[in-house]
């Protein structure tokens, strides 16, 4: 009997040593704040994963032992194919270097296989910079309604560069559906990682198409936020951003949702969160206040429009909102303040244009560009004290 167990152990050990693992998608940055970052990637087989971190600078990554950060739950290191490692305790406005690792795991962490990693030998470590509320000037780019058009994504993000672009905002409907992981990444995230998302954080406002498909219920697993919800807020430089989730565009009873939707109640829950967020010191003291929401609270006349108009606009009015960025309609429209509904402008970006935003203590400049990089029009906003 002992010989049998010994042979089985030897066989399993040999299998474990030979077990391969590959990084299939990512890494990309999520939930970047002043003092933390979450790095997300996927593997083709179950693995335990970690991130090694080093300060910026010319010192070799191999000059010393680097701290390792794992995704954990209830005292265990998480094993799976989706990896989201959070690194706390960072300094604000500070650049760091990182690299990722995944080790294949079999038999409930009893057996280990090969290790996959980012290219640690032939490529410089990846970088990121934490947010900083005290930074005087920032820049960002807003995209929406890509619907899997990778060529447009590439063209519209052509000016995005690390060190020049602080952050990206995806304002919904980047894919037609979230049916499965492969669709999510092939529709827009693989190209985003290749272009910028491994080093420039992406802040995501969920669109109505991201609520559809089997994978949609795991949206927050792939795109975690500081609130644990698809609605959240953050501050970078002189701008306080409020990211709202407008939910679905049709009534919950519509046959398209198979009796599984409950977005009216969800928007009411979000309404209470928004009421509290508007009282935060970060919001009240920010020179610029920007709201990001996929479905505009005007124009379409659909149920989702009426819901966000009724539940969000009364709270946002008279709070000093600089501008609201929306998408959804696939057409550009600039809605001037309306005394009866909202006292701030609403900029609805088209599906094939980007918004390039530069913010200084003096002004916020927004340029709307097409896929060729041509500036179509622009807007200038001033801080609240002006």
C-alpha cells in the first residue's frame, strides 16, 4: 500500500512539474488611487499569481529582493484563471515598476507547475503612477460606443502615451455583449492592453451593452472599483470624477432581459450613494467636477433616460458640476444648461470620436477628434471659483 501511495505521489509530482500555464490577456490597471492599484490579468489554467513591485529609477529590478503581492481571500492565496492583485500602501503621485507572475496549481494547491510571467528578461518592467489630488494639471481621453471596432479604438487612442496621458475613461458599450471572456478581450481590451492599459489606468463607466451576456454578471470582477460597485468616484489633480451606472435602457419587464433585470431599484440604490458622495470633502473642494455616465439624461425618450433624469439630475443640479460626459446615442450632441432640468452642459460623444481633455488650474480644455486625429470642435470650462 505504501508503495502504491509513493508511486501515485511520484506520478502526480511529475505531472505537476510539467503542467504549463500561459498568460492569455493583460495585465491592465484598475482601481488606481493615491495609495493603491489593482493589476488584472488572465491565464489559460488555474494558477496562483503575484506581482513584484519596485520603485521607479535606473536600479536593476534584480538588484534586490522585491516585495511580492498576492490576491488573497480568508487567509488563502486565490487560485483561478482571473487574477486581480491589489497593492496597498503606495505613495500618491509616485511612479512604480511592476512585473506579474502566475504559477500553475493542481489538486487544490497541493501541486504546482510551471510559472508564466510578463517579459522580465527582454523588456523593461511595466510602469504605473498613482493618482494625486494635488497635481496641478492632468490629461485624459474619453472613448465610448466602440462596440468591438478595434480599428477605431486604435485610431482614437493614437495620442495616448504614458507620461503624457494620466488616465483613460471608457464610457460604456465598448463591446456588443459580455458573452464570454474571449469576446471581452478581443472586442477591445487586448488592443487596449497593447496600446496603453498596462501602464495607464482605465476608469470604466458601464454601458447598457455591458449588462448583457453571460459574463456581464461578473463585470466588477474584471473591472473592480474603489466602491466595489460599477458606480464610484475618484479625484485626480483638480478634478473630482463621479462615474455613474445608467443601467439598461428599457423597462425591467422587457423581453430582452428574460425577467432577470432589476435596474430601477439599482438606480434608486445608486441615487442614495450619489446623495452622500456629493457631500464629500473631495467633491466640495474640487475646482472641477465631472460626471461620467453612458446614457444621457436627455434626448432619447427611452425608459433609461427618464430614470437617470428623474433620479440623478435633481441631485447634481446646483452642486457646481462642470460638465457631464455621455455616449449611447452614437451621435454627437452638445446640450446647453437647461434651467428646468440641469444647470451644467452635457457633452454626448459620438461612437467614432474621442474627447481629449486637458486640465490646468486656469481652464479645462476638451477637444473632440475623429479617427484621423482631426479636431472637430472644442470647449473650454473654468474652475468653480472663476
